[in-house]
C-alpha cells in the first residue's frame, strides 16, 4: 500500500514537472530571466539628408526636368491648374493629395514651381520605398524622400518635424497607401495632427486620371497618352481650437 502511494506521488510530481516545461499556447522557451539579455534585432536605416544638400537639389532638378517630366509628358497628357494659389503663400507648407498611382509623387514634383520644389521633401513608406538600397537611393534623390514607418505613431513624424523646422515643405498622402480602385479613401489623422502641431498651411492637390493611366500593379503608363488633370487648391489653415478630426475632414473635402 505504501509503495503504491509513493508511486502515485512520484507520478504527480513528474506530471507537474512536465507541465512546467510545456509550451502552453505561445509560451516562449526562453526563461524569463534570460529575456532582457537578448538584444533586439537591429533595424536598417537609410540616410537621406545627403539628397537635400545643394548638390542633391541640383541633381534632382536635372533628373526631374530632363528625365521624369519628359517621360510623363510623352506617355500621358497632363493638364495643370491652380498653381497661382501658391502665390503669396509662406512656407513651410504641407502638400496633400489623393493617392492612386506611383505617378502621383512625380506629377507633384514636376508641377511644383522651382522655388517650392527646391525645398520640398516627400514622405514615403519605409517598408516599400526604403526596403533595398537602390530603391532607397532613388526615392531619396528624385523625391527628396524620407522614410515614414506606417503605424509607428509619434515616431513616424519625427523626421517630418525636423525637416519642417529646417524650413522644408513636405508632400504627404494622407490615405496612407494607394487606392485599389481609384476612389478617394478615408484620410488617416496623423497628417492633420502634424499640421496642427506645426501650425502650417495645407495645400490640397487633386490628381484625376493617374489611376487610369497607371493603376496599382503597373510599372509604366498605359499606351495612348491617357489624360491626367492636376489641380492645386487654396491653402487651408488650422483654425484655433480645431481638432485633428475636424481638420482631417476639411482636408479630405478640399481634395
């Protein structure tokens, strides 16, 4: 009898030992005491400040005027309206636009007057435009691009704030990603939060026809020189006491 009781106790003890070491659910195999000693994975950061130097601006203007503009004007039929709305406006300013094509940033850069373009940088998704060195270099040089980490909150706007304080205008696509069908998507509120915090004017831009010319999935405009219309609207200014939700709605309606 005593032997059986000892066997039962031994079996229960073994079951408890097994249960303690078992990976219940997503339990990690690393002891909790060892976790702090495991260094976090290093994130790769591509430097972009060189592209906003005087030399970078000079090269960018050559690429945009002799290369990008020539391609877009040959492959599509653009019309530009409302550039006069920039007259008398003092920067730094935020240019916002609907986003339905990879043509959008190029169209804005080549239609901005030179006095604005030379001090304008484009916010670009880090996980796509800054994933490999050659695309990172192209984005930084041609668009004065800087990486934005989607869904990173305050961290996502740190570089934008630094550039704005240095007198740079920025181009932002408040939808966050390209439209799947060409229709305007709801604006994310990070853009309006930034405009209110930095107390800067917001210039709405509507691009019509870029989706038809080069929708998501294409790397070159469709044949036949499809028409594209670009319209710069009147600047918006954050009102006293206006919430970021209210400004975001005004921005969306303006576009």
